[in-house]
């Protein structure tokens, strides 16, 4: 597997959206038109449901080109085969109130929404994307990184937030729970601060 992990940049916008264009999302058809915009929109849920896939695709392209959508893509032979949405935790407006107590006044990154093309699943690609995100947060002066995996058995396709084991292997520690959602945090300061 010769895969290049790259930050999502404007020149990769069309390559990124083709990952979503080409996936069937048989396991959750309502995800087909998301284009990884759900957590970065502030419309109410009814308005979100009313948005079309084309609305979200256009929104994603505009956000990427304007430098407002961040993450890492896995490229193999010019094709995007994986992605993780990774940005400042407070950029995810839909999660801002839930994350605020964990963020406080610190600069904290969040990884959410790992999307892996089916033929590339269970090969460590999500772990590679997570490592790239953590390295990027560290390089950009973040104090911590947060992940929000769901702690219940589920099919591979439903593990879009990453797995508990994946975060634990990367050094994250549990710092909170909200029902089945586990707040995992990695100290990036080297000082061994929170959780």
C-alpha cells in the first residue's frame, strides 16, 4: 500500500469530494450527502436534514478553497482513499458547547469523521491519518488533541469517529464520558497536563 498522507489543501478539494461521490454509504444512506460538513454547520437539525448532497458538496468545496475546512487525506495513485476531519476543536460549531468544558482556554485540536474507502479498511489507514493529525496539531502549537470515539460494538462503517483502541495506542487518555461517547485527550505539551 503506497499511500501519501497530505493536509487537505485547496488544490485537493475536487480529489476530496470524489471520495464521497464514489462511496455508496450502504450502511447509512443519510451520510451519502454529508461531505463531512455536519459538525461544521450551525443550522438546526431540521434544516440540516433539508440540505441536499449538492448543497454540502458545494459548501465543502467553498470551505476548502477558502481555507476553512481542515484535515488530512490519504492519496493513492491520485485518488483519495481516506480522510480525517481534523481542526481546532472550537471550529466544530455543532460541538462547541459540548467541547467547551474540555477545551477551556487552551488551544485544542479535534479529530472526527474518519472516512475510509472500503478496500482500504482494516489496514491501519485510520491510524496513519490520526498520526498525521496529531503531528500537525503539535507542529501548529496545539496544547492537546481530543477524539470522541463511541464505546459500543458496531460495524466497521459506524466507527467513523475512530476506535477507543486506536486512540489509546496513540497515547490518548480518557477524560470524560457522555453516554456512549468517550472523550479521549492527548497532551501535546510534554508536561503531562490534563486530563
